[in-house]
């Protein structure tokens, strides 16, 4: 992770995190509909939701500097 003036940040952009979050949620939905066990798709949903927090976190400082 890289050090920024606001603390530690991710190594990629908010857009990349959003793509990973959408891909993770889509994969989890596909696996759930396919009938795989919960132990596989619930963690995928969790990590996809955690990846979706980063792009949201990046928007807040941009809006507050108006």
C-alpha cells in the first residue's frame, strides 16, 4: 500500500476497485444461482462489498473540497 497525505491508500484507482466489486458480485450471484454451497459465495459477496467501499471513500474528500 502506498502512503498518502490522508493515510494509507490502495495501490489502484477507485475505478479499478469498482470493476472488481462488480465482477465479484456478479460471480457470487452466478455461483449462488448455480447452486454452489454458501461457504463459497458468501465470502465472495463480503470481499466484493469491501472492494466497493474504496471508490465511495475516494468520492467523499473530492466533494468536501468544493
